[in-house]
C-alpha cells in the first residue's frame, strides 16, 4: 500500500475527448424529434380507436335492445294467436256440421 504525504494533491483527470465529437449533434436531435412526432401520432390514433370502439359498443347495445324488443313483440303476437286458436267457444260449434248431433 502506497501512502501519499498530506501536502501532495492528487492529480485530477484531464479531458482527453473533444466535446464536439461526443455530443449527439444534429442527427441525434432529428432522431429524437422524429421519435417524439411518431409517439404523438400513435397516441392520437390510439385515442381515435378507443373512441370508435366505445361508439361501436353503444350502437351494438342499441341494436341488441331493438332486436330483443322485436322478438318480445313477435313472441307476444304468437302467444296471442295461440290463445285465440285454442279458445273454442262451445256455442260456435254446430252439432249438425260437427257430426255429434243426437
């Protein structure tokens, strides 16, 4: 182990690289600016797609509700027709035509 006397200063490292060479320069700025522009366009596109999906879900929900209401109306009509067909009034039956006359 080497011990330095208290009066001697340790040397500080000197810069051996040219600072103009290690900076990103114009090409780096253009690359970062391009990435930023692409990210902004991607965010805008994503928001549009999310909004469209919400609108589609609302429209599909409305269409399903209308279809269900139409099916309910058809089922009620069929039930009413079946009820009318099964309701037979005994007075409407003519025993002579029916063949049950005595």
